């Protein structure tokens, strides 16, 4: 066993190895931070043995035991420092005055569905936060399709009807535009006189200037967009609520930049993916947590299967049957174009092959991140109207695309995606009343990859 170190130019692995070996021989490394009681209780090796074992283990077991001790110390320090941070941290006082708005109750009564108990509970917690002594810092955690967006809209209505501005930051332009169109449509449909503004990176300089002026003048109540919401030139008149959607795509810094645009606004964070960064933000950001546990009443669980490449023809046949019933399908590929160094399905070639397989009566189109924004919008709009039956895409659709008529998600080279990504992709189907399916194609014989996909 030989250590491999991260190197900088001018240093070789051999040089670093020699230097570490000499350092361990001459230095008194001390006993570490753990008392004898801990070392005995967890049967840890000594601190010196842990350092020697992590750099120069004789056996794999020695390496594992060394790592165990060092990882334990690292986590213990991390958790203790967080405890201290939380003890010291004083929460910001809430200086916004919110009154109950009967229009929200009317809005809820007129919705074509009733909120689930989970949604009602989270809405109660949000209302309590926004009228409480301290500014809200809340994470709404809920599975894909559990209805987090409607809860966020209620919070935005609460701010808007009380005369304040609310901002909603989405991670992609496709999702920002979708939120903008859905919210604008709902406000019109339910006769709520609040104004929406869209702000994205692909807008022209003139469009942005005009939007900035309306936001600064308070002519926009809801500002919906991407990272463009935190650009220096954006000034808000009275921002009281910041909602970040699919929070795992944003760094803490970006969220803080948006919060800094107001005078300590309320913060609502939404995520479907329980991942380490979410945990870090909960710990660092002192967020309260709400969980929406159940799915809306008419949703059926998605049926999943992991298959090998020999199943493709059967899958295409199944997709044809679904399309004949008026449904639509997604196919996800990991790459945009063919790459000499990687054997993986790519969107452009795959679309051609699939179109030939499906026949002329079925429209197959592709979507990827390198396309121009207006082209992406055109494709998504056509897919939303069922003018396109099969959308072959990269993970650009991973977050928040809502087409309830889509019932099949086929993921090529599923072994190349992370579990969180696969979970998000699968969440693009099963959004309507029909039974939905997720077919994960494992293109490798690697046992680890197969086990990972079986977890899903």
C-alpha cells in the first residue's frame, strides 16, 4: 500500500511521501483531542497510530481503523463548533407587519384541489413564522411532486397582499419561466391584483433595464427569476420574502446575496433532495425544518425497473403503447454529442435513432443546455402542448419541469448519474392522475452500479 498525495507543480509524490515519513519520525504528534474514556469506549487506535496508519498502513484493516479515529475527531469538532455557533447566534427581529388576508382563504376555497394535511401544517408554520417575533428561516423538505410550490405561493401571496415584495429564485431559466407563467395565470384566474416580473440572464439589456425600473419603483409584487435576481443592478423597493426553489442548486453565498437585497427578509427554502449540502445549510443557517410527508390524493406511486441494454426494444414498444393512449415520454441521455473518449448515449444521435424507431406519426425532439434560450422555450412549450410526444434530453430537465401528461421516464446510462439526480429525474413523471413508469438502463456490468440503482 502506497499513499497518493494531491500535488502542486514542482513536487512529486515521492518527495511528499519522504517528507511525511520524516515528519512522523521526528515530531511529537501529541495525543489528539479524545480522552482515554472515548478511546476505550470506541476501541480507537492511539492518535499516533492513526496518523501512521492513514499515511503508511501495513494492511487495509490498519488504514480503515486509522481513518475511523480521524473521521470521528473531525465530526466531533464540527458538531461542537456548530453548537457554539448556535448558542452565540441571536435571531434577527421581525420588523414586518403582516395582517391576516381573507383573499388567501378565498383562494384556497376556489382551488380545484384541497391541500393535503402536510401542506396545511407547513402553511400554518410559515404564517406563524411571518407574524412571529423573529424573521423566518425555514426549509420545506418534501418529495418530488408533494406540492411545495403551492405552499411557497401562499407565503408569497401573504407578503404581496400585505404590500411587500416577494422574490422567487429558481436554478434554471426553464423553471423560472414556468413558475412565472403559472403564477401569472393563477393571479389572473383568481382575480388577485398582484403584478409579476420575470428576470433572467438571457433577457436583452433593454428588457433588464425596464424590469429593474419596475422592481425599484415597487410596480412588481412578485419577482421571479434565476441568479439574475441577485445582480448588483437589481434594487428592490420593499423585499420581505425570499423563496429559493430546489435549494441544492444554490450555494449559501448566493442565498445570502439575495437576502441582503432586503432589510433582513423572511427566507423560505424548498428542496426535494436530502443531500449533504442541505444538512450543512440546516446546521449553519439555523433553518427550521418543515416536512411534507404525503403526496396529493390522486397520485399513484411510480413503477420502477432497472434493465440492461437488451431491454431497449421492449421499452420502445411500451412507449409506443403509452403514446397511443395520449401520453408522453422523456428519454434522458448523459451527453449532448458523441465523445471519442466516453461510451455513453448522446442526445443528438439518440434522437435520430429513436425517431426512426418510433415512425413518422410520433414527434421526437431533443433538448440540451447548449441550445439558445428561445429554442429551449419553444421545445418545452411544444412538449407541454403534446405537439412533441418524446423528449430526448440531458439533465437540463432535472429540476422542476411540470408536464402532468408525461408518464414514462427512460434514463440511459443510469449508472452515470448520482442518486439525487436520478430521484429528481424520476420526479418529472407521476405528476398527474395516470400510472407512471421509470425505466433505468444500466449500461455497465459493474456490480456497485447495479446495487446503487437497486436502492432507487
